C-alpha cells in the first residue's frame, strides 16, 4: 500500500545530543540457520530514505473534536484522539528536514547487524511466519516498516545517522500539513492501491512514531 501518509513521514530518525545513557537493547535468541540466512539477505537490501524539507511557518496542531460528537462515526478515524491533543492551536515551527519514508525492516536489521545485536524473538517469529506461511520474498520484507522497535532503539538508530527523532509537533505538521487535515490530502481516507513490488509501504496514522528529522 502506498499512501501519501506512508511516504511523507516515516518513522525513526534523529539528531539529539546530551541525553542520558540508554539502556541496552533486548536481544533475542540466536536465530536458526535458515532464518539467519534470510535475515542477512533482507538486511543487505537496506536503502536509506530520501529526506524532504518542511518549510517554516504556522500550522494547526491537535483537534477540537469532542467525545460523543454524533457528527462522526464513534469508531471512525476522525475520533481517534486523546485529551492531550486538545484544544487545536496554531504552532510555529522553524524549517526542518525529515525522512520521507519510515525506517524499513531492512534498515533495522542492518542496524542490529552493525552492532552485533540479535533481533528480538518476536520479530524473528514474525519474519519466519511470513517466510514459511505467506512465502514473502526478501525484497518485499525489506520494505516493511521496522517492527518491535523500542524508543531507545529508534533513538540510537537515529543517532547513528547523525539525526534525531522528530518532535510531536514536527511529526504532526509533516503528516497533516498546515491546516489540521485528517490525512495529508484532506479529510478523505486515502485510496488504497495494491502493488506487488518493493515499493510497498504500510499506512501509518499521524500518531505513529519514528521518522528522521534534522535541522
């Protein structure tokens, strides 16, 4: 699925300095030989995302939606918010640069390999299931978003690239534009397109985390 949202912000990136020491990443068990071979193959397909510049200026952040508002479907995307997003307000941001695409599974595996870190057990199980049951090829798995990543891992990955995780405001402006839209293209849900190619990315809501930002 390629959606504007999936392309505009992607998860994990950053440039933060002076933070306290991070706790070590949780390692999984040594993968079985058949899986280890596939993990290596997927990691070798890692491609960095191009970056885009979000210009300086004002934008609408948050929402004025109220609980129980009968104008909206109780379970619709327009109602997926929490009280910390209220009230909607105008926020000024300086220009910043952010990864266009979310960090891929291939990039995450390559990051772990560079640190001689074994992937989390849950991730190993998922990848093995996708390979053996759904028969997904390496080039498709390589483009999946990074999964089972902790905040500390995301932060460390960004640091390794001389970047930092985006702030909440940066993430929201990159995702929604300047007018408080539900989606980058407006209020309508993006039209889904199905493609069997390496360009497949998953749709992520504006509450998703990860992407790369730098000043």
